[in-house]
């Protein structure tokens, strides 16, 4: 499976995905498959997860670009979708979601991935929104 198919982004090749740390989707197992996912099931799931990320990040970028505050209910709804998206990989508690928020800004590979074709500063906006979400909804 090619990461560019998973992310529906023809500009992202496998080497770039590995370098950016975005090649996390290679070993996913669909819910209810008892760990025995076929390659086709994994491909479909990876594609859906990639599409979800593109939709979520585009929504966050639009909110950021139009000046919607990070604690606005519209932003928090999208951050809730982000939290649910992250749950494909693991289920973060408050502390781990806060660490992820910081990593999005402080680790260049994550900041670069988040801000690829998106407004500069979006990673910091997302961090602040994630902090608000974590303190309001996670333990």
C-alpha cells in the first residue's frame, strides 16, 4: 500500500511519509475483524483514515484562517473529531493528548506535516484547541 493512496495526496510519497512520521497506518486492523484483516480491508481502512485526516485538518485550517478562536464550540467540535481520529491509533487520556498537542508544535516533522499546504501557525492553533479540549473532556 502506498501512503499517498492512504492520504489521498499524490504529492506524498512513501519516503516522505516515513520521514514525516505519517506512515502510521500500515498495520491497522478494522474493528470487528478479530485481528485478521485482509490486505484489502487494511487498504480501505487506511484510505478512510487518510480522508478523515484531510477533512479534519482542512476544517481546522479554515477555522484558523477565518479567526475563529480555539475555544469556540465550532473549533472544539472539530478537535473532538481529531480526538476520535487519534483513537484509531491509541486512546489518549488528558496527559497524553496534552503531550501530543505540544509535540505537534515542538517537533518539526509533525509541525511540517500539519502545516503542509495549510496556513503557517496552524499547529499552534491546533495545540491550543487540543489543550482546551483535553481539560474540558479528558481525565
